[in-house]
């Protein structure tokens, strides 16, 4: 007798046809909607197309095993529970399965009652988890606009305090997105010139032909289009601080003119023969290796030494794993407030994924990721499946470059066929081959053709 239909969808993954048939029959008999897959790649294709409440997977399977599938599900499908079955039961296997994220570990052979009881327990756990999830907020220590409690940030904080107490030129180095302008601002606003202008200039964002005019100003008639005299950034920053970001992008000829300003504290507007005294503190930043550019003749050695009075090097975010959690909460709190949302929380696994990611774009990339999560996530809890795919585990990525061309081709054909619900004509069109060729390829991988 068949029970009334249930809402729960269950995917069974096993390379044994007999096991798939038995499980499908038993679960369908009590009203579950059941799907079957003979391997991990087919399971992932099914999961991508249809939401599953539960995946029951075998432990040992060819090419990619059940543990990798469990990890893939845990980091890509937020509300999908996992249960593992195996004909090779062991304490070590059970521990590995639980660590990977399986809620139940069921050794073969098992009775129908044991199977259905385990399935019900896993589904009940999932419902309770979704109802009761909460992560306590973490205090956010902020120092001079910078967030972090790592040893590196402590050293940077000390360096900022020392640089703020003097008027020496400071060179801030670090990869793109590490917060070099924030450090420059902290130096300016922590010093005696805090009430005077802070003028940031992106040297790499201004065309070379215009940079001199932008920095030093120009007089009327100095060049075509100069219909009136205009002050430059150094005039604007007089009495305060100018921050020259991407200083390495400055041409050699402009480097000479900047060196003269550093030496004489005077500027000359484009088109004028008169100099003017300016009282400007110069802070500079680069994401390039300036000593290396000096050796190649691409950056003036004398200018480098003039800029390199005090150097503050900011480490990349991947070397500040302890600060990632603080920054994530800091950005999440700020963006949630902007949208009028209550504070959002992160699961422990989501925070671990954020810490394990390499962050090539550093803090700027983290800020953008958190903003997207706050905008796109409807729940109050951010979990691993909410993160960008590059930060999540993928079982298919683990296949690497160890498979033969025939294996890769076979897997791709199966995935294409699954995506069109078994329509061989449509699959052949997508693959760019005819049905006859498709049938021949199926024969090579022992697949039935029709």
C-alpha cells in the first residue's frame, strides 16, 4: 500500500543498480519523491537541476567517492541533508562521514525499518536545524578606521601612531585592495594636520598628458582647451596632506618634477615660469615592487629614497586569517544597517570557508562579497551554500587531471543527456554530433542505446 505523497525529495546515489532499485522502491512506497543517480557526477547534475531534501549516498564508488559528494553538498546546497550507506562499515569510515557532514552512517545490510527510521531522523534534524540556527555576534574592534586584531594589524597600528606624530614622507606598500588609502587617512587624521585637507590622487587613473596639470595646476592658455587658470591638487592640499596612490605608474619625466617638489617644496603651474611655495605632506602608495622597478630603470632611485623615509607594509588578507571574521562581521553589520535589515550571522562553516579562501582581491574583494550576500541572502544566517562557488568545495574539481580523455568525454555526454531529460536528439545537437555517433559513443562506455 502506498502512503499519501510527501513533500520531501530524496536522491539516492549508488553504483549498484540493485541497491538503487531496492531503495527507490522502499522509499517510494512510503510516499517520498525519489530520484536515483549511479555516480557522483550524475548526482551533482541532478542536484543542480532539482532541490533535494536528502541525499543518501554510498561510501565507495568509482572515480569520485561518497565522502567527496558529502563535502560538495555541504558547501553548495544549504538545506540538503546527507545520509551515508556502505557495505564496508568501520569506525574510521563512520568518523570520516560525520566529519564530512553526514547526519547518519548506515551499514549494509539494513532492514526496511532501519532505513526508514534513519531517513526520518535526518529529515527531522534538518527541520530543527533550520528553525533553531543562530550565531552570536562578535565584537568589532576598530582602530583608526581599520579593523583587525592580528599581530600584523597591531604592528601597523604602532607604525601609524609613529608616522602621525611626524611630518615625514610615508610610503605605504601592499597588494591591491589591502587598505592602503585607509592607512594614509589614519596617518593624516591622527596627526597635527587633521583639520587640514586630505587630497587623494590616483596617479594610475589620470592620463600621463594630464597628470602634471592635475597635480600642479595650469594657467590660462597653457595648452589647447585651457580657457582659464586652474589650481592643482597640490594647491588644494596646501597646509594638509596629498596621498599619491599608484605612484609607480608615474612616468620618469613626472618623477623628476615630483622630486623637485619634495626637495624645494615649490611647484610650478603648467604654462607659468613662476614657482610657488607649498606646505604639503606627501604620502605615497604602491602595489608594485619599487626596488625592483629601480633596478630595471623604471623608477628613479633618488625619488624612491625620498619617498621611502617611513615604510608601512600591509600584508595580504590571506595572511591575516584572524582578521577575516572581524572584517566579515564589520561589513555585514554596516550593509545590513544600510538596507534596514536586522544583523545577519554566519555559520561556523561559512566563516571557515571565508578564512580558507585565498582572497586575491583582499579586503576590497571581501567587502564586495559580503555586500552581495547581504543583498541576495533572505535568511538571517549566511551558510556555505550562500558563498560564491569558488569558496565552496566541489567534488568534480577533485577529479583533477588524472582521468583519460574517454572518461571526461563519457561524463560530459552523461551530463548533457541528463540536462535534456534523456532526449538523445537534443543531446546530439548540443554535442555537435549526429545520433549515430552518439549511439557509438554510448556503446564504448557500456551504455544502452535506443
